């Protein structure tokens, strides 16, 4: 039965991947990729990799799809024609060769649950047999990631935060340059057509600051601002505290069940992003200002580094929590607490990276604009709410930050 279900999932994955490749509408492609990640999470759950399944469902089928939708709405909805259709005659044989190689390699893989498989031998048996005694942590995955191989986790967390900051800085600089070019073009157009003047009208959606923005293929609502439906606004407002609580629970419960810092940080980020999508901007960004992403992400990375260096001061090695002598606590208990602190640090870093990327893609990057000065970028006015974003869709004359009077 399990094998039949695996076949069905693999067929769905292939269909979703092909549809994502051939779709002309990028939102359709994003939907197919989201479905792909969801079925991959089911595949992981089928092989008892519940921790990986939870992260894939939250990150791959959730946040990643949301960020891709934000990127599509910020750029264009339809893909451009391929410059040279003849490339497919080169690409398709290469893809076929790669697929044949993977299928041939799969024939040499051990059977599922084979006790003689390489993954079941060697150091893995030490982790499985001594994890509870060494770290007082029943979840071997947590003890493995945050203790035995915590140096890998430190590097991964550093890469995640560094990648988010680098991408954010590139996007901010690129948008400032584009805005400067647009402002220059508009100034020339206004000088040449003073008699035709007129203001750019903004179409407000029902329920608050939700103007529309033109995207290729039609006009659609922006992602930011109050959602037109009262039901959506009320339900999202009710869900936010539960999402935050569930994120904290996953981080704190990672010792005993599926979860940990990565998955918990994703759910915390969802709790901060959901108000940005459905509630009025002034309320959403007062609850979770844009400065929260870089601040919490940096705090998480700093906390992780402090925990990593503390054992060195105590005479041990990097991230060897057991080397820290705490009166009244055994070494295993100290390692337990060290794992908990690492999970909290990872959750903070993941939360900060995701929220930062979302804010930059949607234009709510006033914090980074102050940290990354550009010579060509036009000066922008202040915002009445600290960390509040611009409301997109008001036409090219919309500044980086707007006042309530501008939105009205």
C-alpha cells in the first residue's frame, strides 16, 4: 500500500513539475511549485522523516510560495517568450540523460528499512543509542542538529541570514536606481505636456488602504493593505496569535517531537506576514515593524555565536556545551539547555531572514534604505508610523514612504 502511494505521489510530482515549466502565467507556475512542495512533504512523512516533512510543508509549500507571489506582483505576471526555441533540442536530451542516470543509480539504493544499509551503520548507531543519555533529548534529530553536528547548523544559519541580507541589499539598490530613472522620465514628460496635466488616480479597495496596481495581464490588488473581505480580515486576525503560539511551541517542543528552530521560525514569520497581507497597513506595521526582521535575525545570530564561543572560554571546544560547568547541573543537562538556546537562536534567525526578504520584495524596506545610502536615489519623506511601508499601486509618483493623507 505504501509503495502504491509512493507511485501516486511521484506521478503527481512529475505532473506538477511539468506544468510549472510550461505555464505562461507565473502565478500558475507558483501554484504548481507549491503543490510540488506539499506532496514532497507527504513523501517525507511516508518515510517517517516527520521533522523534514514539517519544514518542507511550512517553508516550501508556504513561505516560498508567498515570496514568489510577491515577486510576481512586483514584476510581471506572464513570462516572456524564449529567445531561441531551438535550445529545447539541446536541453531535452540533456534532461533525458540526467533522468536516465538517476534512475540507473536508484537501482543500487538499499531497500527502505534495510538494517545493513550504510546509513544504519557507523556513527549513526552511536547517535541513536547515546543521544538520550548524553543530551537528555528524546528527539535524536534535534540532538543531532543542535549538539552533535551543531557546527553544521551554525554554518547553515549564518548562510541563511547572510543570503537574506545580501539579496535585500541588492534589491534595495536596484529599486532605488529604477525609481530614479522613472522619476527623471516623469519629470521630462511633465515638462513637455503641462497642458494635459492631471493626477494619477488611485483605486481604493473596500475596507481600507488596498489600492490596485497594474500588472501584465490585468489589474490586480496589491499584497499589502486591508483585504476587501471582512471575513478574511477577521479570520486572519484570529489566526495570528495561534500561529505565533504554535511557532513558539514547535521551538520549545523540538526536544521531544518534530519541530525545532527552522520550522518554528517559519511559523513565527507567517504570524508576522499575515497581518501585512490582510489588515490595514498602519495596524499591521505597528504590530510588527519592518525593523523587526533585521533586529530579530541579528539577535538570533548573535545568540548562536555566544553559545558557540562560551565552551571555548570554559576550556572546551566550539559548541561543546558539556564543557561549561554549572553548579548543580550535570553535563547532560547543560547540553540540553544548550540545545534549547540554539533552537531559539535558529528560530530568531529564520524569522528575521524571511520577514526581511518579504518586506524588501513588497517595498517595505525603509530600515535598509537608511542603512544603505545610494547617491542616485531620490530623497523620501518620513512616515508617521515607524517602520510602515509604502502602499503600492498609486502610480509611478508614489514615494518610498507615504503619509495617511497621501493614501486617502
